[in-house]
């Protein structure tokens, strides 16, 4: 595990997309600030504090991060390197776990870039108010991070199941852009309500939680989101093990 992790961390540091994605995550906060600035000019009540910008930009940031996850996990599929690497570990699960741990470490950097972008934007465009306390911020960013780790597990499963990056990229884009939530989840929830059944897809969807998580989410909402993130890590690693044991790795 240590050798595979060391190699993945080396590859992460050498990829140009690593730094480009971090820059894009930072820019998400700037884009969100510009959008909020336009809204305030129209006298629409919006939260222009650091926390408001952070929440507003988190959804777009998760889209770019999802794309990067797919590219990073699937980068070895383009050559025979994956077979050689997977053959040096005792279990193929170690190979996939190493990549997920690498992405989990990268997600810390991404979270820091997003926070720095929100902080800089709040100072540049607005009055620099934090709009939150330390506990509230820690809860939000901690759950958001756990959801990203869950998303990385889903990406790993999809890439090794399809053995390409095209289908997983489409799926992740549809999920993180809110397309699936708006076109499928929301109509189904409305239909369930009409027949007297209460069900929300945030109980099972990591993307719904990434998009809908807010600064004023209750402790119950945060706990549900954290459970979904952790559940994705567990479930998709189990499913991934089954797939990698039964199928050729590349």
C-alpha cells in the first residue's frame, strides 16, 4: 500500500491538471462572488459573507473536482502500466484504495483553495464579513469534504467497471451539475409527495448533498450528508472489489 500510495502521490504532483483544477476551484468562489454582486445590484437579498460565497461556489467546485477524479483514476487505462502496477500488490483493492487516498489528500487542498477563494472574494467584492462561527464552518467544510471522498469512491467504481473514462465522465457531469437532481430526483420526490410517500434522494445521493448542503443546514441534515458520504466509501469499495476480482483490470 505504501509503495502504491507513494507512486500515486508522485503522479498527482506531476500532473498539470492537479494545479489547474485547484485554480479552477479557487476561481469558482470568484465566479460566485460576481454572480452575488449582480444579484445585490438588483436588490435581491443574498448572503455576501465569506460563508455565503463558500456555499454558493461549492456546487460548481464539486463539478470540476468530479471531472478531475475521473481523469486521475482513469489515467492509467490508456496504457499497459495499470496491469504492471496492479500485479505488484497483494490485492487489486489496494491499488484502487491507494488512488482514493490520494484523492482524499487532494480534496484537502481543494477545500483549502475554495476557502481561500471565498475569503479573498469576500474582501475584494464585499465587506469581508465571515457570516459564520468556527463550529458552523468546521461542520460544513468537514461534511463537504467527506462527500467528496464518497464521490471519489463512486468514480473509482465507475471507471473500473466501464474500463474507460467516457461513460464515468458523463455520469459524474450529470450528477454534479444538478441535471439528474432537477430532471429526475425532484420530479420523483414531487410524485412521491402526491401519493402520500415522503422520500428525499439526499438520503441516498452524494451529489444531491453536495449541491444542496448549506450554511444553515441543521445538525440532522449534516449527519445525513456525512452518513451518505461514508456509505458511498464503504458500498462502492465493496462493489469495486467484486468488480476488480471478477473482471480484467484493463
